[in-house]
């Protein structure tokens, strides 16, 4: 997150508590924002605003900055809850908030950040901004429900289309579609109809690349534990593709481990499964699909910005989107 956005986010949050319990609470609110993160979604929102003609030191830019701050607050409260739901160990290279303070206190901090998100949306005062945030939360929660249902039900009778529906709901809207639309609204421009299909394709590519990085990325750059998706029993395109042709013994070993809760999984067997996935052609298969989705999304986005007010800014946005959809960290 860029420093000026972090300052804006922190300006909304209480800092000094009159008693130790309040101080702990305030510190928890500030924890995830201070850990950093790449600020991908807020940067895309600001890039969209620039491409639509917004320039610095104007009321429209101030509004865009508040919307970007709200998007960062959304990202942080969702991550707190997501880490609890997934029983994650780490976030951004440090123990997850519920590992440090317990789930009840972490849930409460996430709820509070949710409220501060709306405070930032209110500060932006952009017509349509609240509706976009409501739409984003609806899609994200709906996709998260699918993901959690499959984990809770120990379901592996899924196909790649199930995975794609889940990531389009859970990831693509809040990562690409809504930031693009919010940037246009900050400029007082009606969002392009192309933002929907372009964002769904690019968001899918982003999530598949994230799944690949969870298996073979650099832990320091990635910011989460490598192999964590296996421990959490995540359904990914890589795993669903591999299960179709996995040798019987490997498939049985996998399903047995996935029937266990995270603390009960055998580390050596999980390490073996990790290796089987990397040695299979499923990672390449997923990468190829992500590449095709990225190209489709970029083509649609190029059409959307053909007549953008600021062509240089539009070009920078398209370059950033290509990097996002094909990222290596």
C-alpha cells in the first residue's frame, strides 16, 4: 500500500487507548494495514481514475483516494476473517491475527474495520460508490461461501467449472471489476460495460497464478506459507485437474489427508502430495489457462479504454494489469 493511502487508512482508526484493553484493540485494528501488502486493488482503482481523466489535487482525486482507502480497509477486514475461516498460520510473513490474539478478538477487530471501511466510502461521497461496495461484498461473500462449503463438506466431486465459478465470485469482482468501476465513478464517468467480462477473465488469471505461487512461490515475496492451500484443503484448478488422472494410490492418499482437519494432517504425506502436484502437468495446465484468460481480459480492457481521456494513463493501467495477471510473486 502506498504511504499516503496507509496514512489515510490509519487516520480513520483510533490510536491511543485510555486503558490497556482499548490499546490492544486499537493496535489490532492497525496491525494488518501496517503489515503492508501490495495495494494491488487500490492502485488499480487510482489507475482507472487517472485513465478516466482525474488529475492530482482535485476534488475528484481526493474522492478516488478515499475510495482506495476504503478498498484497502475492505481487503484487511476480509483477510482477518478469511484467515480464521481457513485456519491459516501466516499473513504477510507474520502470524495471522487470530494466532496472536485468538479468534474472538480477531473477529471483533475485523468487524470494526468493516465499519471503518464505510466511513471511508462516506468520506469519498461518490455517487454510486456505496452500491459498488455492496455489490463487491455480495459477490465476495457468495464466492467465499462456495469455497467454505466445499471444505466443510469434504467435497472433491467437483470439476474445473465449479472452481472457475467460485473464483469469479470470490476474487475477480473485488480484485479487478469493482476497482475499475470505482475509478470511473470517481471521475464522474459511467463505467464501461466491458469492465465486467474483462475483470472476470483477469481476476481468474490472477487467482490461478496465486494458486501456482502457493505451491512454488518464494515465501518471502508471496507473504503466505507455501503449500498452505493443501493444508487448508483448498480446491484449485491444479488439484482438480490432477485428481482426474492421478495414480490410484496417490489419489487415495490425497483424499485421506483431505478428510482430516489441518492439525491432524501428516506433514510427510502433505509434502509428498506437494511434490506430486509439482511433478505433474497440472501446474502447466493451470498456467496455460491463466495465460489465455489474461490475454482475453486484456483485449477486452483495451477496447474499453480505446477512447480514454488519458491515453498514457490507460496504457500504464493495461501494463499493470498484464503484470498482475502474469505475476511471479
